[in-house]
């Protein structure tokens, strides 16, 4: 018999951390930045930005200095 897979299978963080972040976001009406700061205070580095899947392919580029 196959064991049931977690609904968070394949995510970067364990279910407890995801659940905590979602709970504080909704319970205290926080922004993503506020949740990111709370997690950082607890030693969890979370970057709320899209992955590099084509994000740097449009717009002007800055020269390397």
C-alpha cells in the first residue's frame, strides 16, 4: 500500500513553517515583507520573489561597474 504524500511535497520548507507563515499572514494582516522579516528573525531565509525563469530577459540592463 502506498503511503500518502504530503500536500507540501516538493516545497522548499517543511509543512510546519509553511503553515506558520500562512497563519501569521492571515491572522495579523501582514504583508509578504512582514512575514519574511518574522521568518528571518527565527533564522529562516525566505525570499518572496519569482524565480529566474525569464525574469532578467526584458528591459534595459545596467553596465557592470
